[in-house]
């Protein structure tokens, strides 16, 4: 029995799994035990119920409210929340999303009638439609418009008023920061706070390990990307949450008013840093604290009496632990009739369910009730720009200092346009320099907040210092370039431009050849290696280092990228076949797959632990992608008994990455001179596992070949034009422009050939390359009986001819030892297999 999903290309067979099989459902992420469906070729596993729920859902749909891009089914997102862009409700699970725009729909809205969808859209005001994404001054990340949904909600509260979210609100899901729509304008930019009465506190970012003076926690760890209230003059800081606390208790034990800190404001580790001023013991629970004096008091040391008689109630009221009298979620003090925190200790009468703030019971003055934030808020305009300083929170959280000559700085790239720095600009002295700092051209620092662009004439484009979505980058809709810098965005259409396209005065028309190439290229596609859709982009950022998920080489130029999870491939790697016959092992089909262990049969180096490789299951042979594709023809010379294979530019790039990421001390030595040959082009005997410099083979410098009328000269590389495609004129196969070739000087490079193609029809050698000078190798200590060592050589890929008896490396073809001096090794390299050394 099998099932065919509309969203998957293969049929899925019916299986019965046990707990020991360790299979997990790709939809619900739960372990499979019992009946399930599986696609073994794709390693896809689904519970029977999950498979039937997805059976008829198409892989892609076109939606009338997002007609410019197709929406792709995503049924593996059960662990992450998303906001439906029609009903604005937070949901989880299966959805349809745009792989370009972060436009997502739940299944109800994806398949609802157009009239029903239009009615939902009308229910939202035009103002809300225009402000689906906002940049609020108290948070670093853009905040997205949401609509409260009591199904599947996780009890989110407003970060300002601490009340449950209801109706329309804005939020940053990544930071867990949310604001009611009516709280957006209530957050003060400047605050006169009783914790620091000498100066006003300004709302701004803090860096490094700055601690809050109230709760003693590191500000950035507690509030993340939310601004804090700071006095730079006194180095006094309050995080966003502690700024809402105020001293409420006036007691004779201290001359300042005290503030209650409950368990919700405390860290389990920091409890060992709070010592009571009175008894000098630690304060593991709730306490009263004077922030100005940095003094702490147990409730028993204030002292707070265990019970008290108050004139507002006829029964004695008892000091009690935090109380929630019902499940409404809003709780009030019965004395001041203002809201109280249900996590704080209170005075309580069990008979009458009378509950009151501690300070309301103990304060003698009737007017001493807890103060609200609105009573203390003081609005102030943004800081003005001076001649040498620019304060612009839209593009950066810190003040920017003017610099006359930006080209003299170590960092050579602008954070806005990602181009080289030159001329005057602005730098941030508050950002750590070991993260390259933050620097802008003067023109980038003074970009307009809004522009009208001919590529999108219907709406204005707004400036953003970073992508408003969860990713740190965007793909420009004007040029398809990958961009990490400033962007201009239309929130309604999800149309974005990088600064290069946004500031271009007139659109340039591409040439005919480039236009034809772009029209032939697929901009969106599915690939066998990944479950999400891949988007074409040009990766040209000079500072961003990222490796291809196939070959692990640095990404640069045309690439295909998954915006959902960051999977990225070179355009050339995308075209690699899943099954192919490797030229150096053409008798069997090799399969491109993810492997973690083993060695490459060609170069002898380890397989990439986090990359893809070609493998032959019949022979158990594996190949790096760079080795499988670049080794074609073999060269036969009289200096060696076996064929030699050329390792050129592609392997050199691969080896540079290999030494950086895999093995810093990896190296391949020349068997003739003993020098390192893996830093450049070289020849290798796959059977013997030995290497030679080109001059140590040796190769002719000038040779007369039957393939051409004139003598041919060896060159390290040759590029005859800028077409991008280069061929061998002897075999008419494609060649790499950076590899060694033979070319005709008399024909001015009209004839160019591979080395093996030119030498296969060799007639006469005019000049040989001069071999390198041999290096004398240090003898290793030889064990007893070395002269008569007749141990069997196990000639396999794993040991490469290692002698079982004394563990010295041996020449795989004849048993001659590589530990000999170079001269001795050269004399013994023609021995037969099994002959005594």
C-alpha cells in the first residue's frame, strides 16, 4: 500500500516501525512507532495521519492577494509561530508562504473564498494596512502588526503595560517584545525617575556587560534588542522592565522610599549577590531594596509585621505569599484600588478575601499609593544633530561621530551600501571594534527616510537599516543581488531595493548577452538536496563569508539560496547530477550524497564532514566534488610506471578551504624533491598515492606535437577572451582557464590544448622543465630486521600500502620505502612487487 502526496514527487510506501528504528515524523516532529509512510530515497517519514492530512494539499498555489509570487506549502514548521497576513492571527503548523517576501497564510485563509478574504481585509483600517511593519523607537528590530488569537496563543503580555495582548498589537517574535496598539505612544523617550532623581534618563542602547542598577542583571541579556533608560553622566542604567518600578514603601528603617522586588524580577544565580543590610544574610526570596543606596532588606528586617490591624478592614490581615484569587488575570489592591502584581507578597484576609499592597497597609499617609508610569513620564524630542555628531536611531542605536578621512580606517567597507569607504563619513565609537565596528559614508548616513522609485511607482519606499524580517539579508528585487546593508522597502507589496538600485538615477539596460542569459536562468526552483524552494541571487558582498553546502567553497557570484533556512549552493554545484560516472572511476555510477566519514580516492584527503561527496556503493570509493569533476584525462610519462592525473586550479581552491576548515596541517609532498606541492598545480599517481611537481615529472617546456603545426609552449594559464567559456583545441572539451596548458606562440594563442592532449601526440621535445632540487630527508629509526622485511603489503585505499610489520610507509607498487633518502627512493622506485628492498 502506498500514498502519493500532491506536494512530493515520489510515492511513499507503507511501513511499520518500532521504537528502536529511531524514525521521526517530518510534519509533527514526533517519534514514529507503528504504521507510517516513508520515501526511502528522500529519507522522508510521516505518520499515517500526518500523510493523509497532507495528501491533497498542492505543493504551490497562486493567491489573488499575492499574485506576483507563488506560495509554497510548508508543513514542517510546527515548532515556530507565524502570522497570517490576511487574518493577522498568530498560528503554528502547516502554512503556505512566499519564499521571497515572508508572506504567509494559514490553511483557512489560503483556500477561503475571495469574497471572504476581501471582507477580512476591509475589517482592518487603512491606517493599519499602511503600518503592517513599523520601526518603534524603543526596539531595534521592526515590529509586525498582529491580531490576537486565543487558539494556540502562548500567554504573551504587552511589554509596556504587562497586560495580556488583546485585539491589534505589534510585536517582534524573535525577541518576544510586544506592544498594544494603544501603548505605542506611551513609552517615554526621556524619564525623570525616583531611582535617579539627579538627572533625567534617556532611552538608548547599551553595549557589552552593562548591568541594570535596579535588578543587577546584564541589560542586554534581559531585554535583548530593546532600549534602556540611561544616564551617561553617572553611568546609571535601568532596563526596560525595571524602569516601570517605583519606590512605594516609606519606613523608618531607611531615609529613602523602598521598592519591592519579587521573584519575577530575580535571577536564581543573582540571589547570592543580594545581602540584607540588617542581618547580613542572603536574600533568596522577595525583598525591599533602595536602588539609590544599593541596600537590600528582608521583609522580616524592614520589619514587615506578620499581621496588622488596618482601619480599612475589620479583621486582622496577615502577610501572605503571592495570591491569585481567580483566573481573570487582572488583580487589584482593595485599599488603593489600583492594579497589583500577582507575583508579589501581600497582606491578606482569608475570611473576606481582602488583599492589599504591603506599602498600602504600612504607609501612614493615605496618599502614599503606588505611582504609575504615566505620572513620571516626561516626553522629550530627539537629540539634535551637532556639527560633529549625528544621532539617527532609524539607522543606528548609538551617536555617530563625523570622520574627515574614512579611507585611513582599518575597516574598508560601509555598513550601509557595503562598498569601500572613501572620503568623509561617520563612525560609531560605541560598537566594539573586534566586530569590525560600524561606519558609514556621509551620503549613506543622510539618506532620506522615504523615496519614490521608478521601479515601484505605485507606493513610497521606506528606509530600513536591516531587513524587517527574521533574516539579516534581502534579495534585491531590482538586480537579484544578495544584500546585507540598508534597504528601501514597500511594506504593502514586499518590494525591496538595495542602496545600489535605490539611489541609481536611471535604470540601465543590460547587454544582449547578459539579458539572454538571465532569461534562460530559472529564478526559483526545487532541488533534490533540499525540501524548500531555492531562489536565485548574486552573491557579491566582500565581507560576508559563507560556504556552499555542497562543496564548502566560498560563495561568490551566481548562487541559489533558501530564504527559509539559509541553504545555499553555487550555480555550478546546483547543476551537478545526483548520479554520475566519475571520469577516474567510470565503470560504476557514483551518487552525490551527504557523507561524514572516509577519504577521497583521488587526493587521499578526508571527506568533508559537513558537505556532499560522490560515492560508489559497489566499490566503496568516495570522491570530493572538486576531485570528481576536475580530473579528466590521464598523462603517461616514462618517469613513472602508472598514469598521472593533473590537480589544478579547482583543487587549489578546494585545498585552501580544506586547510582552513578541516585540517590546518594537511599537505601533499612531491615524491621527487620532497617539497610541498599541494599549494599549486601538481600531478598525482592514484595507484601509488604519490605526487610530483610539474617540473619534477618532468614536463617538456617546449614540445612538437602532431596536434599542431608549430611547437607548443607550456604556460601556467591562458585566457584568450572574456567569453567565460574556454575549450581545448585538440579534444574540443571544455578546460579551466586557470590550469596549465600548451599553446602556440606563433599563432598568438589561437591554438590551446590540455597538457595530456598535447603530449599524447608528442613528436619531439625541444626543452624540458628543470626539475627541482631534491631535499635530503631525515631517516627514521629502522627496527631490527629491516633489511629482510618481507611483510605482506595490504594494497588498499585505507592503508595505501602500509607495511604491517614495522608501520613504515611503502611504495604501493613495489614495496620501496618512502622513508629513504630521495636518491635511494629514485633508485628503488622500479622494483617489482614483493622484491626485497
